[in-house]
């Protein structure tokens, strides 16, 4: 059973372009903290694709590719 979206989740999903994730969604997808997302950006492993400096967006394809890369390293 799906949990109801928190108020801020509904607002984010209404404002973000299709094919993009918020920093919170990206962190959840990768299983890391928001600080972890910031570090990936600083290291050049993830690139912002829109949003604002305070509320960046990340391309779904970029996040999925990074997730697959990270999972393959863990499995190896």
C-alpha cells in the first residue's frame, strides 16, 4: 500500500519538469542523504539539470545511470 504524499512532495511534483527529480527524490533513489547528493555534484559525478540553486533538479536518466554504476560496483 502506498503512503500518502506529504504536502511538500505534492508541491514538488507539480512544479518539476517531467523527466527530472528533486534533490530529495534523487537522494531517496540512490539511498543516500542530501549531503551525499551535494558531494556527488561537487565531485562531478552528478550534474544539475534545472531548478534553482536552492532546489536543484536532476535528470532521471542521469540518476538511473549513476544508480546502476554504484550498484555494479557493490556487486563486483
